[in-house]
């Protein structure tokens, strides 16, 4: 069903604000109005918009944006098959993640290049917003679910090959700052318009702080229109040593940098990777403006417990928790981003802040701040209709009711 001219009357939540008596109008694939109901009804053409019914107490939020997603509905983005990826994206879009990066894991170099080539097709079709490479330049000591057989120090020639294979669709790459050649890697990534994302690291606090500062300086000097000036931190707390009062490690440096709004930190707020108390603490310490809520979802998302793959690794899922078959390490998530937004609210964070961290911030990071992530006039009509309990009722993507 395609929306030609529709209007929905409900509470609007966007950009850290709430409009309780709101109206959102959709014309074709764009938002034609977002604001107060009375202001919409005062428009000369208000009568030309058909009223789209929503439940009592409904809340409208922008379509969510997931910058760390390895798959869903049986599809593994690290080993993509066209039909499986198509079905997974259909599932994710309908589940409320209307924009996403498809994440690769560390694997054989040829496999990573092949996956990038295939995923680039989906980016060019507008079904994903690009590709995130989680590795292969990561710490073996903190590799988590990344296969240590394929880890290495930065290799400039492989970055060239991967970027070429992605046809310019590589958007972010996770790296460990303590590895030899990491500064050169940062410079190379920024020259390609790829955002460095610090993670899977055993670095000291000083190494971490210095690397984030260097990445920030490189991004600031890039001079690319719409390009973010902030590096990111891949799933803060996970894949790094815990905070200790005598050896604060990377967590402390990441928090301090994010608190200054000089970096974004990813949080997998699914109640498995992080305690709800930790999620609430992060919002209260570094604030929503520096947080990216992500899912880190893998192939089991949307499916039952069982055996799955994450790149070259075998994963067992039990009680919704994905763990490596070899050593039990967490191996991605099984929650959608909307489920994580709900869990964040349940942890005590206001909905406006949780939505901000899953819309405005990621849109800004990948250069889409004037296209998605907000309920604004002229933006893509990516809209989620939620009921009063924040359960998904309907999803619009580019004006299309999914």
C-alpha cells in the first residue's frame, strides 16, 4: 500500500521533543507536515489528506537507524545470499529498523571482499545505508566472537581492496588502537570517508584517549560536506577490559571523550550485553547526544533458538542469547532496535532520549541528517506507529506501509 496523501493524528516524538496533540502528514515518499494538530488543520489543503486511523494513545517516532547489524531472519550479512538478505531486510524494515548498516565480521579476506561486493548492491538499491566492517584489525585478547585466525595489524592494501569492493559503500570500520599502524589506518579510513570506530581492544586509557583524539582531529580536517566529525566506539564495555579503579582502561577514556561530545559510544541495550542499570548510567553520564543505540543483531533475530552462523563462527542461541559454540562468548544479539529502545525506556530513560540515540545521532554519523532520523517536513516518510505500550502497530518506509 502506497501513501499518496495521508495524515496521522497522534503524539509525535522526534529530535528530543514531544508534541502531545500532533499531526504528521505524508505525501508520496516524503513528510509533508509534522507539528501541532491545530496548525495542520489550519492549512488550506488539510482536507486533501485522508485520515489514517491509529490506536488511542498512539505515538509516532522516526524510523530507527541501526549502525551495527549482522543479520536477521536467518541471513548472515558476512556470508550474504541475495534472497536471504532480501528477506532479512524486509523483516528488519517492517520491524522498525528502516535504515541500517550491514555489518561484516572478521573472516578470510576473500570472504570479506566478496560479502562487501554483494552488500554494495543492496546499498545502491537503497535497502541499506552502507556497510560496517567489524575488523579484521582487532585485539586477539579481546576478540569476542571475532575469529582470531583472521586478525592482524592494519594492512593498507586490504583496506583499499575492501573499499573498492564496496564501491564506496563502506561507512565505518572497527579497529583496535594499540595495534601497530593504527594511526595510519585512521588516516586512510578518513581519506575514504569511512568513520573509524574504536573497539575489540585491550588498549590502555592513554592509548584509547590519544587514538580517539587523533581520529577526531582527522575527521575535523577532512572537510567533506555532511561528514561526521566524531569517531565512534563499537559496543562500549563489550570487547574491552572492564573499568578498574587502578587500571581504568579504554572504558574510562571512551566515557570521558563521549562526555565532551567528541565521540559517540554504541550501547547494546538488550539486557544481555549490558545491564539495564548500566544503560541508565550511561545516559545519565554522557547523555543521549553521545550515544548510539545498536542491536548487534545476528541471523537468529526474529527466529527461534537453535544453531546459526556468524561469519566463520558457529553460534548457539538459547533463551535468546547468542553464544559461540566453542567458548560461550557472546556472539551478537537477537533483539531488534525497537526492542532495545523499549528496554532502554524500561531501564528508566525517557522515550525522547532513547529515540534520539536511535535516530538523530546515527543519521548524523552517516551523513543522512537531512534525510532520515527526524519527523521533519521534506524528510523521508520513515515513520513508526506505536501503541501506548510502545508496541509496533505499523511501519512506513519512504511512504510505503510495510
